[in-house]
C-alpha cells in the first residue's frame, strides 16, 4: 500500500489557503540563494522550447518560467481544479492532470519541472516513468523537494518530529537514478522566520498532520533552518 493518502492530498490542495500559509515565511540561504530561483536558473539553462510543470500549484513558478522564456511553450498541470484555475488566471495554459498519467505524447517535451510535489504521489516509479516518457531524449527534469531536516528543530520543539516523506533530499536521489542516468543535486538551507507563536502554529497545522502542536511560548520572532534539494536530471 502507498504511504501517500490521496484523499488527504486532494483535500489539502482543494484551495490555496494551506499553501499560502507555508510560502510566506521563507527567506533565502545565508549566502542569498533561493531554491525556486535556483530551479528557474536550471530550467533556463536547458533552453527549452517546450516546458511542462507538474503539480504547478498557484502557477507562480510557471509564470516566472514564461517571463524568462517568452518563446517557449509553457504548460502547467495540477491534480487540483482550483490550482489550475489560479494558474490559468495568470494567462498561462493550465490543465487538470495527474503526474502518474500525463496527457502528452512520447518524446514531446524539452524540460519537465516538479517542485515540492513528488512526495504527494502514490506511485513514484509510475510518475517518473511518465516524466521520462514525455521528455525528449536529452531532455531535463528539474525537481525540488525538502529533506528530513526541514524545520526539524521547530517540529521537535513543538512536540512532533522530523517529517519523513516518500520523496525527500534523503531518499529522492535513489529513486531518480532508477529513471535518469545523470542526477545532479544542490542542497540548500533556506531560513524560515516566524513572527510569533501563532504564525508557527498556523504553519505546522497547515500540513494536516495528526500532531497536537505546542511551539515554545516565548523567544519570538524565531528563525529555523529548512533543508531543500534541487535535483537536475537528464
Ligand atoms: C506543495 S504544493 C507545490 C505547488 C507548487 N509546485 C509550488 O512549488 O508552490 C503540491 C502541488 O502538487 C499537486 N499534486 C499533488 N499530487 C499530484 C499529482 N499526483 N499529480 C499532479 N499534481 C499533484 C497539488 O495539488 C499541489 O498543487
């Protein structure tokens, strides 16, 4: 049985509310690097004429790709109708689709990107097989995910523990190598700043885990390390 609860993932992304709580707290690494900006650089470096993003969320990253590559065909896919609606409202082509069953021909795409989404997918090998199928030979797959150390200090202080997922900085490379010959990684430590206990609590609760979160009462604002990896595969 898959460790991923598909109904919970659908419920989580039925609206943009939970995602919005989580995106606002992040700041770049100590040396000024931002994971999404690094991922954008990896996409641009591959000079795609066709770009497909799976699990596009609100379409923020796809919009940056479209701005950076005005001549490329950009298609954004998500399993959530609301996310597709939000992405389309940016003037992008967006469709409802599951990464495990891509509605695209073989060898048809130059770059596929999957940012913070593969840990939601029930059958990872099937999803990666689909990405490989639609990528043209020599095409590039750009992936971003979190590691077990992501906000682990906050999670532990607040009464939980590290969040261990099915596709992380720690276990993701192994599964990617089953489908791609060349897998390069870039590990980043962005920082999350929480203004107060309520902000930390809202963040922790947004993931819908079964934990009775209890962040520290004082010492706010507090800063915690994230753990993010950019994989570039071909
Ligand atoms: C954590 S959000 C990340 C969104 C966006 N990539 C970003 O970086 O902000 C995960 C997204 O993946 C989508 N998703 C989850 N499982 C999916 C699947 N099997 N196929 C396509 N999209 C999926 C969710 O609906 C959600 O929009």
